């Protein structure tokens, strides 16, 4: 997908201090109608999944003061599995 949802000209930044690197982007034609529709579909799906997770009955079982801690552990649960596999 293009780097910009709408048509925008490309650019090249100034050379970075102590480096020859120059960040740049080519011209962006913008998203096609199909790409706009796909992004809208993904956003709607993300919203629905967020609602499903945040309103799940599980959260009623968690003590009021522990909700943030439990959510953070859930968020990082995959990291525990990654270290076990290594």
C-alpha cells in the first residue's frame, strides 16, 4: 500500500548529523477505493474485537484493583511462550 492514504508528493530529508543517511519517501498516489474499503473493514473488525475482549465476562471475575496488572500479563503472555521455545 502507498505510504499515504491521500496523494502526496515525495520528499527527501536533510542529511543527518555525522551520517550520510537521508530519509526519503517516493511520491504517493494515495489509496485506491479498494484499499480505502479494506482499511475501513480492518478498523471495524479491530473495533469489534476490542469490544469483545474488553466486555468479556472474564473481567468481572478480576478484582477491581488488579485489572490493569491482569491485562498487562495477558498482553505479554506470548513472550513467556517465546522464551520457553528457545
